[in-house]
């Protein structure tokens, strides 16, 4: 039986970030194996992400994680270069724009206060200010908006994943193209990981970074993890009019859009009652015709004449408890770590999560940013964290 000090289940952006940060610690000498069943990443969530990075959350820990993520992405060349090949990740720093009617404006204002108190550069704008800055926007029914002035925008999800992966491998991390089919528990610890093609892998610690399959990994040792696969559709459309430096704009209804090269992309997260567990890649064009297009045409009149070009499907590892990450060790199975349930925030939070889980494994405690609030204990106690800026 092969063995390693740390086995990471899932080699997407979260698993690879953890591998990178752990292997890069000069005071950690252990061996690390990442097991990824989809080595092409064809069905993985990361490459199908919209790549958004924002500080506009309501929970301080989420704000701080994404602030670190933005800084890391902007300086990726200083961290992820291998053999002199400098990593240059694009970062379209055009901001996020959250819009609110009278119903949601006070929440938006309170969120802005929290964000700026932590150092985020965001501006609370009244309708006249919105119209002056974004003349293409219909502000007639708006009470205001909140706009990210810096460190918000979007990047290349697949580029970040591959940069983490390549750097981790250069630091000695082993990637196995295999599938975890079982976990062997010995008392209050995981003793080994069973692989579909490679037998058993003994391990000192196991990290569940399996994305929207994470619940299946937890089920292997009888742990109920409230993380489910939820389908998200991204529609690509063309607009003849040019919207100069348009931010990622979120309508009060939840419909969002942003530029993507010469086109635009957009979508919406459906209401909970219409959002079943789902792992297929079928595209619902009715959602575009009935909800996304009419809403965008109302908010941005130039979009009345848009033309749908194509669409793609990705999946959230959706935390049904509170749509926030579940991080850290299980309280009873001490060498089993969670890095799950990001609900669409995983890409931007991956640098901070990678650093945090690496600290837990190497030192037994968080050192850079205290994320104990996101521990599994809140799942056991049914104590959700109310994040008010969910997209």
C-alpha cells in the first residue's frame, strides 16, 4: 500500500490551492497527493466558472478572504512562476455593481459600511450618481447601488487552476488521475483512501476538496455534509451597442451580466424551490427567454436587441445550510478536513482557503485569518451564517 502524509480529494482550484500553500511551507516536509478523477477537468466546476472576484459580501470573513484572493491573483507572477515561466493572469478590474430598489437599499447600505470598515474600496451611489457613471443604465426604479472601485472584476478560472496545479507539482506534489471509492476509518481518524484503479493510499490527513461531489466523499464515513450539486447556466449574448467598462452588474432580481470579450455573459440563480440537485449539462433556454433577457432589457435598454450566441453549464457546490464555505477538521474525525460548500465563491476564495487549510494541517490552527466561524460545528448545531450578498 502506498502512503502519504496528506491526501487531497479533488484537484480543482480549491484542492490545488491547498496543495500549493502546504507544499510551499518551508516548515512542512510531508508528502502530498492530490487525487482528481477528471484529469481533463472537462466536467469540473472551475473552468466553467464566470471567474468573478469581489469584496462585496456582508460577512467579514468572506470580505477578508476575497480581499486576499484579489491581491493574490493580481500578483500571481510573484507566487506561481515555475522555471522562469511567469504566470500572468488577466484581471479585468471593472468592478461589481450591486443595484437595489427601496426594499433592499438599507441592506446594501449596511453591507457597504461593513465592507469599507474592513478596507474594501466600494462606493455607495445614489440614482443620479449611477446614471452619471453608467449612462446606459435604467435607474428609474432604483434607490441606489454599490460599486467596487478596486480589486473587483473577473479573471481566467482555468488559468488560475492550472497555475496552482503546475506550481504545486513543481514543489513535489503528486497528482493521481484516479477516483476515491472509499475511506477506511480507524477510530477517530481516517487511515487510508481507497482508489478505483490504484488500490489503497495510506494517509496522515485527508482533505475533502471534491467540489460538487463533496457530499459523496463525506457519506463514505457516515458524515452528512449539506453540500449538493446545483446547476448554473451562463448565457453568452451579443449587443451591437458598446457599454464602456461595464462592471459585473447584479439587478435587484438577481439577474447578472458582464462583458466577455466582444460579447456579454449573464444568468441567474433560480429560487430554492426550483433548484434541484443536478449534475447534467442540459441548457434551459426558456430561463433565458422568460427571465434573463426581459430583466436585462429593462435594466439596460441597449439589451432589448441582444442576440443569444451560445450557453454553457457549470455546477455550484451549494451549501444548503447557508451558502457559505464549510472549512476545517471534523470535530470527531480529527484528520478529516473540509473545504466545501462555496456556492459559487470558490474561485475568488481559493487563495485564502488554500492558505488557511495549509495552516491547519501544518500548525493545528489558523494563523493568517481566523475562519473558525466556518467550521463544521455550525452544521451540527444548525446555526447558519447569514450572508446577505449571495449571487
